[in-house]
């Protein structure tokens, strides 16, 4: 499978741009080092 030059523009990234905020404030359940399991 050859590499591709696409980009993933998800709903979280769009909302992040609209609200001018960070991705942690947009995602409902953000993952960080304190929460390693789902």
C-alpha cells in the first residue's frame, strides 16, 4: 500500500477551529497520561 498525502479533518478539528479552543476542551472524553484505559 503506497503512502498517501491525505489529511484527516474530523468533526473535533472543525469544532476546535470554530470555537478557537484546544482539542482537549472539544473532545467529550479526552485521553491523557492519567487516563490510559478507555
